[in-house]
C-alpha cells in the first residue's frame, strides 16, 4: 500500500469511527495546530528550580536528532503506525511535509558550529570555549545578584515606627532623642538602616591598589562621608539657605553687594586673623571692643549704629580681659537651676542693666548739650544736676512744670529725680540726695529712705531683706497700688514697684516706660534668680519670683512683630534678645538681615563660651536654630562658618582656614560627644577646603626633591584645630583628603596629597593603576597616552608625565625610595617601558618597539625556541601587577605587528643575503614564542586579541 493510500485510508477510518460517537467536525489546518502547540508551550512553567534554562544551538539540535534517529529501530510496516497516531491527534502529515519543503534555511542568520560527529575538532573546541565563557559570565552575574540581595536583606531594615518618630521629632511633636532610643533598641542606625557587620567589598575602581597602611580608628570614624549627609562648606554655587531662615533680606542684600560686602568681610577678617595669631601665642585678645570698632566703621545709619551698640551690650557682660572659653562649661553644660548657671544669669542681667543705664545717661548728656539754654544746667555739672537739667528739658516750660501729677518739692520733681538717678545707674547719688533731703521725705514718705538705703547696700543683688520687703509690700498695697494718673506721681509708683518688686503680675509701669529700652531695663530690675528651692536669703518666696527664664519666655511670646511691627528696624528685637541673654535666638533672628555680622556675633560668643552649638550632625544642613533635649536653643555653628567662607575661600584660602579653625572652639565641650563631633566637623571642613580649592602648596605645604617639608597654612595652625603633632596632622587632614580625591577619580590631586602625607608607596600604586588604565583603554591607532609635555608636579594631569615626575623625585632620594615596595617600583618601570614601546609602535619604529618590549621583560623575546622558558613566563603572568597584566595583550599585538612589518620590509627588499635570512628567522622565532605564550594565557585575554595574533602569524 502506498503512503498516500495508507494515509487516506487512515483518515477515512478515523472519520468513520468518530462519526459514530460525535457530530462530524472539520479538522483544523496543520499550520494552525502547530501554532496552537507553540502557544501552549509558552504557558508551561519555566525555571521553577532557579537553575538556568538549557540553551542548545541549531547545530547541537541537529546532532542530537541524528543520534536519536540512529538509535531508533526500523519499523516493519514503515511509517503506517506513526501516520495513524498523528491522524488520531488531528495532524495531517502530508500538509506538514509540504510546509517543511517550502522553508528556506538561511545559513547567514546563524553560523552553524560543527557537531561532535564532524571532523573540525578545532572549530568545535572554539565553539565550546565560547559557550563556557558565556555560561561563566551569566553564572557570575547571577551570583552577584544573589549576594547583593542577601546583603540588602541582612543590612537594610526599615522600621516604620522609627521613621514615624523621626518625622514627629522634626516637627517637635515628641522630644528629641526619642527616635534614637528606639533605633538603638532595634539596631537601626541614624540613616535608618540596620547596623549589619557585613559590607560589600570595594570594586577595583574604588580600592586603592598597593594600599597597605590602614587608617587609624579615629580617622576612619571621623571622615566617613555619611557623617554629615552634606558637606560642611555647602555647595560651591546656588543658594545657601537654612530652612528656618530663608533668603537674606533683599534690601540688605542690595546694600551689601559688590565692594561694600567685600570691604565688610575684609575688615572682620583682619580681626579674625589677629585673634588666631593671639591664640597661637597663648595671649588673650579683647575681641569684643575690636569687633565693635569694625562695626562702627561701616557708617552712621541706624542699622549700623544698632549693630555697633549690640557689641557694647556684649561688652557690658564680658570684660575685655576675659580669657577664651571662660563660660563654656557653665553656660553650655550646667543645668539651668545649678548655682553656676544662676551666677552666669546674674552676670548677664547685671551687664545688660549697666549697658542700658549707661546708654540712658549718654542720652541725658547729649540732650543737655543740644539744648543748653532749656536745660539750665549751670553750677557744678554733677550727676544730680544733669538729671535735674534733663527733667527741665522734658517737663519744664516757661518756668512751669507741665506734668501736673508730679510731686514738686522746693521746685524739684523729687520722685522723678530719684527715678532717673536709678535709671542712669547712679544709686549711690540717689541715696545721697535722699539723705540730704530726708526732711522732705519725713513729710511725704518717711520710710522710703530706709528702703532705699537697704536696697543700695545690697549692691549688685538690688533687693531688700525679707522683713523690709514685707513692710514695703504692705505699704505699697495699702496706699500706692491703686494708681490714679491724675493725682499720683508715676515715678513714686515706679520706685516702689521696682525696689520692692511689687505686683509682679503687672510688669508695665504707666507714663514712665515709654520706649523699649526703658521697659527692658525695668524688667531686668525686677527679675531675680535664686538657687533656693523655696526662699532665698532675702526671704523671697517661689510664688513671688520673676526670673530671667520668665522674661525670656515672655519675649519669645511677644516675637519680633511686637518690637518691629513694620519689619524695617530689626536691630531693636536683636538687642532685646541680647539683653535677655538669648544669644542663640538673637543670632538666628539677625542672620536674615545681616548675615555677615551674625556670623561674627556667633564667633564672639563662641570664643567666650556663651553660645550653645548643635551636636545633631544629621540635621546640620537643615536649620540654623535647633533645640536640645532640655529645650535650650542651639546654633549650627559649624555649618554657619562653612557657608560664610564660600565668597572668599577660593581667592583667599588662608582666611578661610582662619574661620574654619574656629569650629574647634567648641571642641572642649564634654557633654556627650559634642566636643569630638565638632573636632571632626572642623577637620572635615578643612579637607573639603583642600579638595575644592586645590591650592595644595599653600594649604598643605610641599615636599622638595631632597625630601624636606615646607609646611602649609593648616600645618602652621594645627594647634588651633587641636592637632598636636605632625603625624596626627598627616593622618587627619592630608591623608584623608588624599583618600577622598582618589575615590573621586582626581588622580593628580590624590598623588600629590599622598605625597604630602608621606605615603610614597601609595603614590606609586595609584600612578601604576592610572597609567595602566590609560594604556589599556587607548586604541593602538590613536595617540592618547600623553604627549610628554613637561608640567609641574602639582599640575601634571598626563599620567605618563606624572609617573616620570614622581619617580624622578623618589629615585633621587634614598629615604623615600626605601618606603616604596619593590613590586610597585618594578611595575612602574615596566609601565614606562610599555609607554616607550607604544610610542615607537605608533611612529613606525618597529625595531625600537621590539627592543622596548624586550626591556619590559614579560614576553618571551628570546631568539631561541625554549618551551620551558616560555612556560615559566606564562606561569609568572599571575604574579604580575594588575596594571601590567592588563596590558600584556597589547604588548603581544605590538610585538607580532612589529615582527610582521619588519619581515614584510625585508621580503620586499631587492637584496637578499644570509644576514637577512637569519634576521627573518629570528623574527619568526620571536613570533612563534609569542604565540606559544599567548596560547598558554589565551583564557586571560580577550578572544579577539588571540584571533588577531593568529591572523598575523599566518602572514609570517
């Protein structure tokens, strides 16, 4: 029976059989069935075990098919059963056979590799080698992905409760430190990640080759990039704004543009330089008077005078002879209710009162000088007579006292006179006047001289003893408390209220406190701080206390709008904050209006230890003003100074060093690790300055060819940054800057910085790495290795010239050369020989190229065919420096190309002799040695290189 007849019969039988059980249906075309089968295979599960799929080429499928076909036993009845089986599944074999015949196989789509049954063994091995390489690469990628996933899951753990607490801390909904406590319990770091001990290894680009010296623990902890999240100096360009300050006031910005701003900065910088010079000489400097003189020199407008007077406010609290950081331990670290802290508060209150009293008396004298006829001073210009003359200017007109409720005795407003003697700080003169006129007081208030005498006798305490205070309180409540502005003398009411600290719930005094300075003076007169829990030595109870803390809270509640409603006179509120000892809030407020002056006020306060600084390094780039766990304000002093130096740190890095070294003023703090944090911030700021300006010779110094060190600015001032010796300086500043430059890919900078830090072996290792990469990535047809231009050591960007410069310096100094390992020296020499071979190759100097390659002493360039020697060189390949090993393929190509070119030139020569034949034979021997060597290391170099070498070998 023929195949067609058999198939037709099978189909007919199959159709008749199915017709008996089901309705007759048409068979789908064979092509549709194959498409359906293909679609069904796509839904099958894949890669369920995590193993890679088996990928077979067309040639391998053909080979496996032939093997299976050979194993199949021949059927006695031909393919009849197969046709019936396929027909039972609805497949028409004839249609499929016809479709297969129409398929055109295009061999150009895929290069068919020979199978195992074919005789091209070399081609098959090459094919299998390529498959092995691809499989190895895929396996390596999968392993790396699995390792990375394992690292992420082991080290990065987010806890949403911790993140929620961080957000609440930011908005002040929970106390600071709450999130840190939870993070410590959960093992979560400040960046929100788990504190796993495993770390990803550095890649070849990140690791420093040849680096054998391990940085100290202090350096490693202090120079992590993540310690700040943002650099201390801030961005090189763009806005420098604290999130809680915003932009600088536009009017001030326009006023301080250009030369005016530069002049302002230069005058302040001269004081800062003088300050640091005094610190280096261990001498104290009257910083505040110097700053006041600078501020006064800026002009005579209202704002300038207010800033100058603000320095005088600080000068009234801090005497000129005060040593550096005198108040730091008490002001920054002591509890608010400790005796030491209360003593500092008293000093602030007394100093602020003295300033306001002196300021008022200067106004008195100025008004008298302006209007001498109306003042009618006459006689002896005593304090009493001056105050009386001032009263005449204010209240006397045409011989009549215009203020009707003043109590006049012998043509003198007696209560007003005593009050203004108080207001000008002349308490003893007020007492003397009272004693001289005691008879008058016997008629009006006979007990007042007693109160006044006891009050003046208390000195700077300015308070009454307990029994007299109770008597005065009773007398005040009896007939003075109810004030009638028509008949009662307001100054009498004011004196009783201030001396007896009466009715503290009402802090204003009508008709007397007319301006902010008067009101502030009265508040300072009434405040009293005591360390006693219930009563102090003067018998003042807790309920009657009105402390500096209460005054500060009241001023904060009033806010700037109360004292500066139009926003055009910020100096008033700034001075109010200074007078109340709120130095951090004062700097934060004035920074928006006068940033240059704000920075120097902060420096002055930090120098004497009257500035609390932020220790929260995670928010250093956020707010200028922060609050500690006790609710006390703090200033981001380090970032403020870093931002300030942006205008001049490139043009005058020495001044920038002077400012940045002041960050270490706060390095003496012992609360927590705040002091050590500020030391690290200072050192990091200096490192950033070095890398940004690249003025290495000025900042870090230099090392001459004979090995002698020339100190830079930072080294000369390392005492200011709390570095005691040269080695610590090299480790903390120079070496860390070198590591950062190396990580950033700034090779020339890293080389010079490591050179300055005396890490000579690391210098050579970096040079080898850079030079090796430069040679490896440059195409043989281009000239990208460097033109050999002679540049200075600090400016050499060409890796070839940089290597030559450094090796020349090191070779001339035996002390330096001993610190460089032999392996790095040999690698550098090899690379320089490769450079010479490369340039000879590019210029077509083939003989010289072969000579330079032989000097590298890596390839078997011998004139004899010694397989043992070649094998030893191949075994030594694994011990070569990485920078040399990666250029061996290029050396092989240059050697083979040179042999081919020389041989070609000799063959083309019209003259032939024994010497030429011998020379060609030597070249072919060298080429053969190189090919044997290449065959031994072919799996360690790109496959296209070996193919190129094979083609060149055929040309020989």
